[in-house]
C-alpha cells in the first residue's frame, strides 16, 4: 500500500459501510428539552409578543391533551390517544420543546399502530415532560425581556 492511500477496510473504500452510530434513542433530546432559539425565531416571525402568545396556547391547551391521552390509554382507545398526541406536535415544535415533539410524534405512530406494550410508558413520559416544561415556560421572562 502506498503512503497516504486509504486502508482497504476504511469507510472511504466502502461507500455503503458507515461507522457504528449511537442507538436512535441516544440521539434524541430529553423529553423536556427546550431550544430557546425557537422562541426567538417566533418573535422575529410574528413580532413582539408572538412567542408569548404561542407559549400561552401551549400552557392553556397542553394539560387537556395530556389528560385526554391518559384517559384514552386507560380506555385503550388508540384513535383518541393518537389524536391527543397529534394535537401537541405543532405547538411543541413551535416553542422549541424538541424532546416533547419527538415523543408525541412517536406516541401518535404507536397509538395508530396499536402498540399497547409501549404506550403506557410513553404516556407516563408525556405527563412527566409536561410537568417539567409547563412551570419552566410559565416562569420565563417575556420574550422581549430576554
């Protein structure tokens, strides 16, 4: 082999071979992760106070969606559980709740698929994430003051 040549077993010599990656769950944000840049982006897009209005919608509506998910789980109503999860996706994304967004997307898919073994833990994670996020969002300074 000439100096500087790639080793035959290197990923560059095998275009379909990649380095091992972390399992998917290791790459996901924590369920209660918040990206502050998302609220700044909302302010730029919607003007002063816009981020506060979106956070207010989340704080007003999310408890009902979480309760609806818990009730649907207790009744084993997959369609209602998927609906409750779906209702949180956009608001979670808009406020930068990246972990919650990933969780409710998976919860919606699993509810639609009837993955009842996974759903209780996911709904418990949803409730815990909401319990962590809501007071942090409520206590944050208005977007214009940050």
